[in-house]
C-alpha cells in the first residue's frame, strides 16, 4: 500500500518537476511520505538537468563538415568500387546500363519463348515444322534399349502420320518433311529389328502395318492425285517394312534392303549369256502396284525415291529376266531337255518346298549364287546325271543348286514361249509330285520344263542375299541365280557348244 | 532547454531515403534532428561533454557507412530510426567505457566536461562532479532503464512516446522508470540507510 502510494506521489512529482517546479516544491504537500520519494525525485532532477546540455554551434559546424566530407568520400568510394576491380566484386551494373541489360535479357527470353512455342505448335508446311521434326526425335537418343528406341521411333512416326492426316484433311498439300520423317521412323524400327525380340518385333510390325493401313486410307481419301500416288507408294513401302518385321529372317538388315540390280541385258554376242550379276546396288524403290509406271518426279517425294526397299520387282521384270536367261543361248533350243520337274523342286521334302529353316536355305543359296562362276553357262547338252540331285529329304544346298542348274539349262526353246508374263500360278506354290527317278530318265518334255523352272517352283526363297528379306522374292534374281548355279566352279557344265574353247570341258556321263 | 526539432514519420522517411542516395544535405538534416538527443544520451553515459560530442559525430559517421543496408520500417519510420541510432549510441558508449577504463589505468585524466551555458568555475566544478556521478550511476542500469530515464528526463518525452519508441507499453515504461530512479538514487548515494534497506527489501520482493 505504501509502495503504491509512493508511486503515485512520485509520478505526480515527476510531472511537476518536468513542468519546471523544484523537487522540494513538489514534495511539500506530501508530509512524511516525501522523505521516501525525495531520493528518487532528486535523481530524476539531476537527470533532468542534463536536458539543458546541448551541442554548441561550433561543435555542430565541425560535425557537419566532417559528415559532408565523409558522405562525399563514401559516394566516391561506392562509385569507384563499382567501376573497377574484378567483375565478381563489382556491384551490379548501374543506372541506364542495368536497365538496358535487363531489357535485353527480357527481350531474349521473350524471343526464345515465342520461338519455342512456334516450333512446338508448327504444322506441316510451316517454317518451323522441319525443326520440330528434328527436335522431336531427340528423345530417341536418350533411350538405352533397342525396344525403347523402337517404341520411340514408332511414336514419332505416329505423330508424323497424324501431321500428314491433319494436313491433308485440311486440304493442304503433302509435305515431304513429314513423309520423310514417317519413313525414317519406320525404317529405323526396321533397322533395329535384329535387336528386338520376336514379340517386340511382331508388335512393331503390327504397329507399322497399322500405319500402312492408315496411309492407304489416307491415300484413298485424298483428292489430290499426286498426293494419292505418293501416299500409295509410301503405304506400300511401310507395308513392306511391316512384312519384313513380321518375318523371322531379319538378320540381313532390314534397313539396308537391297533390290536386285538392274537386270542386265544378255550379251549381244549371241552365244553367251552375259553373267547376270546379283549386284547389291541400291536402286530406287519401285512401289508395289506401280511397277513400270514410276511416280513423276514432281510428285514422288525424295524419301520415297531414295528409300531402299525390299519391294519385289514386278512380274514383268521377273519374267523378262527369266526369258533372257532361258533364250539367250541358241544352243538351248536344240538341247534335249530333260523331262519332268527337277527332283529338288518336285519332292515335297525338297529344299525349296519343305525347307524348315529358311535362314539356312537362304544362306546356302547365296553362297551358291556367289560361287566363282566365270559366266553363266547353259549347256547344250543335258547333263541330268552329272548333277548330283538332292534327295527329297536332304536339304543340301549344293545339291539343290545343281538341280537348279539343271532346271535352268534344260528348256530353252520352250522357255522362249513360256508364259513368262503371266502371273505365277497358284499351283506353282504347291509341291510337285515326287520324281525320284528323274535323273535316270530324262524326260522329253521340253516345253513344260522352263515353265516349271520359272514358275513351277514353290514360293521363292526368302532371300538370295543376306541383305534381302525373306518376303521379297525376286524372281528375276532367282532365275539369274539359277543360271549361275548352273555352272558351279568345276562343274563342267559349259555354255559354249564348242568344248574346246572352254577351260574345263564337261564330258557328260553316259 | 533547447528547442527540440519535431520528428515525423514522413520527414524521417524522406531523410533516410536521401541519405541512402548519398545526399549530404540529408545527412546534415538527420544530424540536426538527432544530434542533441544522442549527445545528451552519450553525455549521461560517458559523463564528458567533449567525448559525448565526438562520439555523436562518430555515430553519424557510422550511419553514413551503414545507411545503405538500413531497412526502414514503413509503418513506424521514426521509431525505427531512433531505435537504430540509440543502439549505435549504446555500442559507442560501451566502447568508450571500455577504452576509458584502459586510459584511467594508464593514468590519463579524462577531459573537462563542457556545458551548454557558460558556468563559473564553481558551477563548472559542480557540474563536472554531478555528471561524473550521474554517468557512474547510469552505468549501473541496464540499457532499457537507461533509455527510459534518458528519454523521460533528458529528452522530456512522454511515457507514450517512450513506449512507442521502445516498442513497450506505458505501464512497462512506468515500471522501468521507477526501478531506474530507485537504482540511480541508490547508486548516487541519495538514500538514507533505512531507505536503502527498504529499497533493497522491495527490490528483493520484486
């Protein structure tokens, strides 16, 4: 209670003290309690006297001069340090320079954003579309496994297909860049086919086949003739890639498919057939269904023309090759042709008809085809007994080659008249009846032999060279191979009717 | 008592902004606004007029160096600047006190205090003794108590102003003021033994 009372007295006295009264005047009315408050009020009064102290004018002037100098020095130091010294110690650019730098950075950022947006939203025909096509392929490079890469390629090809579809439905023209990218994606998938498992390959094949179907539908729906032709060609190529992926034998490298070299015309010398080389040259693709009627250059996009394909040549081409092979030698016409189908072709278990391992068969054929034969010879003499005939159930490539040689050399005159331009009959794919005794009894049916040789065979071998897929039979090449197979090294089958002119005249066995 | 310049939030905000731009006029204006207050605070801390004046100048030199990094509270600029300046002043006084102890040990006498008025020799001696005693007593207070009694008696600020300046309530300011006065009276040997005993007992009760 006393403390509270003293506090009230002290507060009152302090207010009066600050108002100008003295301590004794303030405490005069409080009697006995004043003694307790007096020391505090005295301390307050002494402290309050400090209020009369202030700086003199001289001290102020000196202080202000010092402060001005210090401020100027500080400003100079700040400005000075901003212009010298290493860049990382300098303050940021000042004034207008900083503003310009910021404006430039903002402008660059804006330009970058606009460019990226424009490229991302570009459609076929736009300026930025090629850039988009290239940029969108970047994720493929980040994939580590072949399956992931193939999937990425297929996704990109789907995008390009969608671009094409959108473009054509909008009435625009076909864009080569999109076609190129689409084919490139599918080709890349096909090129990695060997790295894929069977299931992955089939899955990719179905995907590519779906793309081909879409392309075909798109070709049918487009009104522009040139675009339709091009799309059909592209669809055929994509379909071919799908078939190749679907097949088992992709070891030859699907992406680098080889088309048969141009079938060379036989030597005009007359007696000899010029060797029809299986030249592994890349030739422009001949789209299916357009054989003989190539696309106009203005319509056909570049990738379509340059893309190596495994398209089988047209039937006409194949037939022409066969005809040339068979009719080039005049001796063939006078040659008694062994009758009956070759053993290897006629037996159900023969190499061509019943070969359980296409890869082996193709390899054997290719090896045989590339045997050192100086020229393809068509003997004027039947030599059925000289050629080891393959047993029905023994797929021996060498034997088969010999049989093929027999087949190719026998029926010259009839081959000329053979329906080489006719499509391959259905029966040709069926295995013929076995003829185990053919070599002992050469048949006298010259007219049917060449047809069998050309068309009476089962489905053509899947590949004549390692670079060809199994689903791309090339009859012309096959016939050529047979022609070469007819003269394996040392076989003694000569084309020249004059045995003395040849190196190893063949003496037919009785 | 000298006329105290009126300090407003807008004025302080403008002055501080000018100082941060490096304007000499702004630093002079800031000096005019706060120099006497700082000087009196330093005077009761160091007990010497010349030292207080030098320390006041030194304080504003430090302000020039660090004003660029100072962040003004836009809600209460004047209080922010006052608190900042008196914090620097407290540091300067502490540094001076440490240095003075070292100089006293070496036998060097402190300079004579100067006064605002021209005192006679006797008055000058009394004032010197009084300031020395006051500074010695102030050294026994904590910083909050020093600020409160300095604001209340040396600057004639109201409790509300001190509360706003220190960010405390008026009741807290009154309590701080009462304790500071009791401590000062005790340290200045103004209490009788009975009062001193009573003060100690009440202090112990608190």
